[in-house]
C-alpha cells in the first residue's frame, strides 16, 4: 500500500506543480465568464448604424413614418425593460441592459446625390459613392433604404455598406410587416392594439403533481433533480475524458523514456497501475473540486435559494452517494483501460488503433443522456443503463427520477464487477505492454490479456 501511495503522490505532484496545470485549472472558469461577457461586450461596442430612408413615388408616402415609429417603439420598450431591471436592484444586469439599450440605428437625411438621382445607373453610381468603404468617417452612411408599394403592399430595397449586414434589412422588414398588418386590421374595423394584446397574452398555467415536494404545485425544487442528474452524468464524462487522457499520455511518455521498466523493478505492475490511476484521479478531482467550488460560490451569491434547494436534492435519499459510486466505478473502468493502451504505445499515433472504438462508445451516453432528462424511463434508456460501459453515465442521469431500487443495486453490482474484470485485464496488458517493444494492435493486446504475449 505504501508503494501505491508513493506512486500516486508522484503522479499527482508531477502535474500539480506545473504552471500549465494551474493555467488550465483557471482557464475553464475564465472562459465561461468570457463566453457570457464577450457577446455583451461586442454588442455594446457596436457602432450606431446611420440609415437613410427614401420614399419612391407618391404611392410610398407614409412608409418612412412607419419605420420611424417602429424604431421609436423599439427604443421605448428597451427603456422600459431597463427601468424594470434597475428598479429590481440588479445593478450588474442594469448596466448590461443599459449597454444594450442604446439605439443601434439612427435615421439621417438622405444625401442630395441619392435623393435627387433618378432610378437607374445614375442612382446606383451615387449609392456606390456614399456607401464606399473609403468614405470619410464624418460622411459615413451604413445603409440606404428605398421604400415603395406594389399592389398596395409595402416593399423595400436595402443597400448596405457591408454585404453581410442583415440587421437593417430585418428591422425594416419587421416594421413594414407590422405597419401593413395594422393598416389591414384598421380597414377591417379591428383595433390593432387589441390584436397585440391578444398576441401578448400568456395564460397562467400551473403544474401540479401528487409527487411534488409540496404535495401539490410543481416548483423549481421538483425540477432540480433531473438537471442535477444530467449534470452529474456530464461531469463523469468530463472526468473520464480528462483523467483517462492524462493517464494515457503519462504512461506513453514513461514507456518511451524507459521509465516504466525502472518503476517495475521497484513495484509490481498492479501497484504501479493502481498508483497511477489513483494519482490521476486525485488530480482530476482537484480540478473538478475547484470548478465546483467556483460554481457553488457563484450560485450561492446569485441565487441562494436555488443553491439551498440543490443541496437538499443531493442529500435527499442519499443521492450524492449514488453519484459518487457511479463516478468511482465508471472512472475505474475507463482509466485502467486507457492505462493499458498507453503501455503498448510510444506515440499518440500508436494509440489510434484502439482509441477510435472507445471514443465511439463514449459518445453513446452523451446522446442518450439528453433523452434521460425528459424520459428517464424510456425503454432505450433503461436497456442501455444495464450495459456496464454506459451504466455510470445513464444511471447518474436517471438516479434523481427514483428508478426501481433493484435496478440501482443490480447496475451497481454489474458495473463494479465489470470494473474488477477490467482491472484484471488491464493489469495483465499493462505489464506485458510495459516490458515489450511490440506495436499496438488488436492481436498483441489480446495476446497480452490472455497471457500468451
């Protein structure tokens, strides 16, 4: 046991003391924050688009006013949302809304060269001149919109400085559509405000269940278990992918440098394999622990009630212990397998022979776990839950939905029995691969497992 702990400590420290480990540890929370902040930053830093409206002919009279009114109404709605957020005391959200509530479109008079030019080549030349990318900033124009009517229906041609800019086009289309709808409703004797009120109406529908925590109305407390179970399944998948890949690369590197042979002279193959798996597991748990602590702190700060309910869900019926059991069994199965593959390889290219099928196996639970969120008792989900290589992921997702106890017990037994068998297989393959120079293939791997290699 002492040698196992020494190997585990060596494996843990070898990665934990590197700068790259700490950078990767902090990279995920940092990029998670940036992932939500960058779109806001980009949106708030976008320049205001200057747009001019041109009505083509007497039949287009009033269309420019429709677009102006739509722009004014949009600004008023955003201002109302900003006041609502600020009134609730959400300072950060208020600042974010303020950044987004500045108008993105500003209407300006049409340049004389465009307004006075007749439709055709002369006007096209004038448009190219005013929308030229090299135009001076003080004369910059982002879009020119020509409004007209055909058979009484509004239409528009939108010329933009950038060919990929669709914002002005989409806004004008929506404004003309709403204006035409209001005109048609008024002509039919129907008040447009009444139609808008009907469209915005959302009936108050509440969900009830005798199995709800309150015995009646379904609340966030009743929906949390399914999301926590799905999160546990994805967490285990991340643990396997992160830890197993570290273990695979570590074993490959030590074999190529002949370090494995030196270590096997001081410890048995079982002790070496166990120590490496334990060390990398502790390393991965460190990463997950830090991420979990940051996430828990953020949740408690932003939504303390939801954080308290999440804690209740994890402790209810020992759910957290189910998650731990499935994580231990699932990680053990895949970690020893990756370590055994690494013992046969000296370069990542050597591992591709067996890594492809394993990755395809790992993709299946990712696809099925999404189904387990809404239909945890679906036949496909239940059947796949009995397959040991899928059990830890799918049963973690299903555990909060209270599957039959017999399923939980038998899947745990099957998973740990498979994990023990995998440890035995991987131990034989690990020793044979570490002490040989044969290239990895299905044949050499099978011969090592059966003891003939």
